[in-house]
């Protein structure tokens, strides 16, 4: 049908490839074409179904090409559209076929099948289309790279920032993640990376927010799942969740942090409570306690802080309280505001609200050391507010020891910071940042939680400790009234190897990477350095074994991580590591079979240096011996932004 009845075929071609939008593949020999031509020259029209059956019967003999065939359907035409742009010819065959409808009756429908034949010389290619059409930006992200992988190998959609020509011809995709090289660093080591420097590269923005840098590894290998898209249904689900709350709800005491959670989140005084066998108000197992343990597992690994000798001397809240707990003060909301002084962050305001949301204590506090920055944007404190204030930290401590019962529950958001500012310890705390965990273990801001669950706006222009304390208490009571599972978001991400479960894939990385991302049918290879990683990868590429190979290189990140505190990296050592990566990637490329897409991305710069800066900032809040200047604070945003400026290199092996 494609050649027409007047076409003369004197010799069947042997170097052609036939494609269509198909879900099944097969191989054939030159004899296959001889029969196809006989069918095409026949007197009667042959249906697509008959052709498919005939081709299946004819498959056999020595294989030299690839064939695929299916009926054309909505949402599955991209392979065809790509193929037609460079094919020798294509045919769209429209015909009527009988099918059974849902009632079992026969009806005729129009079926459209597309056939595309390539010359063997046709090759796949990739073209970056930034700042064109709907893509009005000059950079790509880790999510963009992930979309490209899923578009070529899985069930993804066509990314707007790139055009993949002749996509069906791509046999495999190789992604190499070489973290810890931002654009600034690359300019210093580019002489040591001649191969990578010769490739086409695209500006890349690493993951994170304004003041945080996230791992590129997570952004590449965790896929964001689609939400329902129906706000009415989502809202309905929230309402039903509140209405259909479980019976026999656990008491407020079940939401008090365990000692393990307190230690993991660096609450002061844990060793004191352990020594006194103070195992919290909820010793018996409960659904909430199980949920609490689950939250603990979700939290990212944190360096647990061993209480120093100074913390052990801090007074206990309620230690001088006489009598029992007063009505309405069984559970209290608390929030503190701090400003920068020559000794770090110090207390400038404390607010307590009782169970009826009545303010029972609200005091401005004059720091013991000279103020260097009122931190007004985040504290709401100004110079005028502190004029004439004579209350000092010791006065606040004395008051809190007397007005709060030691068994009362104090609610706050990341309350460990408030307790450190107060230089006091308390056993029974509910932390709203842990009470509503997010997928992946990250903490939500109080502002976001209030908007999400209380449908209110706070902290618009500045912070107010009374509003924040009240909001924390409202969030805690909402949780208690609706049960431990209320407000816990279902996982919004999925390992992409689950999405690529039908793809023959390999993951190569250090032991931590392998443990975290093993999923689906992926083969995992643990390694300890870059040389091992790239040698293992080459074993997959010189044979047609894997469609997707992901390699996470650990050496440079490990080098930065192992640097002594305050030490500067040795540029010659960094160049040596980069040169080894460059040579191994080049070897990998040379060994790969044709029609392999190579993607090398650096993700972000030295993320460990940023973590150390945050640690220094936190340490300055706890000790006058650690300095943290206003210039360092103001420079955090720029520091994070610089680290996220990276490169991604693309090359199609043909």
C-alpha cells in the first residue's frame, strides 16, 4: 500500500527500519521485506490486523533490524511524529474494523495505523530548546532531566525544553551524577576535564529553596506523583477526614515527644531525663506512639547532640511550682523571640497561652549582651519595644519555674530553639514541626501548617509570639481531636525505578545510595569510589544489556565531607579527582554501543560547606565562643544560590 500499485520493486532493501507507535517489538530478516512488498503489490487491501499477524508469522532467521507495529491511539503518537520527520516514507492507514461495544454488540469503528520506515543511516539526536516557545528560561533543573529520562524510557510526557529527534532509535540512556561541582568550581578545573568541556552543556539550577540546598541525587531519583487535580475532591477528603475521626482517641500525653525524638531533634536536657528515668508521660504502646516512631524514622539523619555540662545545670521548668496543675493549664502554647547579640541569639520576648487561648505570660526581655541586630523581620522586636525593659533572662527563668507545673505539656514549633534561648529544660513537649510530618521527613514551617490546617495567615510582615503560641496550641488540639493519622500527608514521591520497572536498569553508587534507591527491577552495584563506579558501568554498556544506567560518583563529595573543620580544599586534589572522572567518562562513552544518550550533571556545588555554615550559625546561638556575623547571615542566600548553579552535559553516541 505504501509503494502504490505502479511501483516496481527490483530488489528488496536490507538496511531499513520500520517503526510505528507500538507496545510490542520484534526482529526480522531481509526476507520479511520481500513478503511485505508482495502484500503491497497485491490486488486487495490488507488490513493492519492482517499485516500484524503476517509479520508475526514471518519473524525469524538472522536478525539485523528492529520492527514495531500497533494501532495509533491518542497520547501515543509521539514516536511516530518524531520518526516521520526523517523517515524514508510513512503511511497512515485508515480502515473500518468491527469491534464489540460494552453491550456485546458489533459496531464498525475507524482504526488508524501508522507505518514509518527509516533508512539505516538515520540517527537519533537531541536539541535543547531553552528560551523558545513555552520555555522562557535559560537553565534546566533536576526535574527536567528526570522528565527526559521518563520521556525516553518510561511513561513520561514530552519535555518542552528539549526536542528528541528519532526517539525510537535510542537504545539506552546513561546518566552520570558528579555532585559537588558548581559553575564557579568548574571554571577552576575545566583544564582538567577536556572531554566534558568539549560536550554541549546547559546551565542547570540545583534543587533547594532560597536558603537551602538539597541533594541532586534525591531530586533526580524521586518522582513527584500527580495529585488529583480536583480541589473540590481534595477539600471533600479533608472534611471527611475530620468528620469520620476514629473512636477512642488517644490522650494529649500520647503526642509528647519520646526521649529518642528529643535527642534526634537536639532538645536540651535529654541526658538529665535519662539519668532520672523520666521516660515521658506515655509509657504504654499506642497508635500515636507508633506514629511517633514512624515520624522519627522519616526524619533525615541528624547528628545527635550530647548535652554538655552547662545544659545539665539549666533549671527545670516548673521545678518551684507548688500545688497541682491549675484548670486550663494542663497544656500550654509557648513561643519565644530572639535577636542577635555579641554572644549569639538571645531571648527578647516570651509568650505563654493556656488551654483557652488566654495569654497568661507575655514579657519582653533585655539580653545580657549588646544587641547587634534586632532581627525584626523574624522576631518583631524593635529598639523602641525594648526601651525601658529591665527584665532579664534570670527573671524569666524564675517565673517559669513557679507558674508552670512540671507535668504540664508545653506546645511549640521546633521548641528546642525556644528552650535553648530560655536555657531551661522540660520533659513534656509537643513539637508541631514533628506533629505534622511531610513526605520524605522534612519539616513544615508554622506559617504553612497554619494556612494548610487552620485556613489562616500568619507571619505576613513580621512575627508575633502571642499569635505563634496560639497557633501552635490550635494545631496540637486539632491533632488531638482528630487522631494520630490526621494531617499526615501520603507520600507524594516515588522512586523512578518503580516507574521504570519494565525497563532493564542498573544503579551504581555507594552503599547508602544503593540502599535508599533499590526499587522495581533495578540491578544495584555498590561501589566505594569513582573508578569502581565507572568501570562497573562500562560492563553494562559494551553489550546490549541495559536500557538505563545511573551512576552516582562519590569521591569528590566524600573528599569535601572529610575536610577538617575550617580547612580549605586543595585545588590540585580537586583537579585530580575531576580529571579521573573526565577520563573514565570518556572511556565509558567510547565503549558504549551506538544510539546511547549520555547525560552528565554536576547537580550542585560542595553542599557540605553549606551544612558547615549552618552548623556554625546554630552553634553561635548556643555559645558566645562561636562567632556569626550579620554579613554571614546576609550572605547565606547568595551562598545557597551560588552552590545551585551547576552544569549538565549532553552527548548522543551514534
